C-alpha cells in the first residue's frame, strides 16, 4: 500500500536534515583541526576534531538506512523503528560541548 505522501515527504525531509547535520559536524571538525596548534591544547583540539568528524560520518552513513527502514514501515503500515542513534548523537554532541569548554578554559 502506498503511504500518505505527507509522511513520505516528512521522511525525506528528515533524511535531508541528517545529511545537513553531517555536513555541519564535518565542517566543525575541519575547522577545529585548522585552528593553530598554539591556540589550544593540541591533543584536545585533535580529539574534538576527530569526534566531530566521526559523528559526521556516522550521521551521513546512517541517514539512508534509516530513511529506507522508515519508508518500509510506512508502506507496510507497521510501527516505525526506534531512533537507534539518538542517544549516540545526544551524548556525542554533549561530549563535544564539554571538550570545547575544557579547551576554552585551558586556553584562558
């Protein structure tokens, strides 16, 4: 059965949002890696850049499988799959914020 187009389009917008989020995380990681070494503690700056780019890769890599699984559930009229990566991104972004705070405090 064909799902209501509004749900399909909402699913597509969510997919595109995951890709936008991945791009923003990647840009943040690259920007952090480009900060001069003397500006912040080098190992902390590198750790922050790696975490941001890793989250970016995860978001981009999981966007399509999530879109596909939701689309299948919509077509089969079954419950939607749970957002398996929500906690990873929630805690990941929180970790980035804590690392950034530590980096700023150490630079002061």
